[in-house]
C-alpha cells in the first residue's frame, strides 16, 4: 500500500545537454569512490525532485523490481534503472525543516547535508532508505542512476 501523501513529490526531467554536464561532474567522483568504471545509462532521465510541506518518500530500495514498477505507476514517478544511485542536494537544510534522507538498512543513518553534497549508494534491495516528510519550506535534490561493476569493490 502506498501513502500518496508521503510519496507525492514533484519532479522535472533535466534537459539532455544539462544532464550530460551533470554526468561529467559526477562520474569522476563515483569512479574514485567505487574504484570502478561508472557509466551513464543512455536515454534514462536525470531528475530534479521538489519535496514540499508534508511530502516525503516512504522506505524503499532503488533496485527495479515488479513491486517498484507498480509503485512508480501508482505514484506517477518514472522507473529508473542502474545499480548505483547518485543524489545531489541542491539547497541547504536551512531552507527546509524535516526532509532528512534516512537509511534503515544496512546501517541506520539520517542526513541533511548542505547544498552540493553528493550522496551515493548501491541501488539494491540491501539499501533501504526514504525521505522524512518536509515540515516547512521545500527541499530540492537531483537524482541520477549509473551502472558500475560493484562486485570489484
């Protein structure tokens, strides 16, 4: 069951020329961190999400499964593949209250990093995460997925 009040964030697709600039800025960091080639996925969108007051994102994982496809269809969100998630925070946490990115597995962690912070993690069932509801203001973040050979890490 999906709580549409909690998983109802707005998004826009980043135009291709700008998405290529984003990839050029992020991929090197990802390759250094994961110590393996990281590749953009042709034709897959880069998204900017806006979380408004009352909006968050239920606990989920980023691996594409039938359940995730169903959730995306119900929420109107695009299905994005790849095995590595990159999340770039676009505004500072003093612009919103709540909106913490949290992980429940494999570790318990909650972050509200400053603008320009890149958070990356494997897009697998092992990395359960969500976004706490916004209590005031708006949170903006950029999401893109890549393919990388994580077995070599």
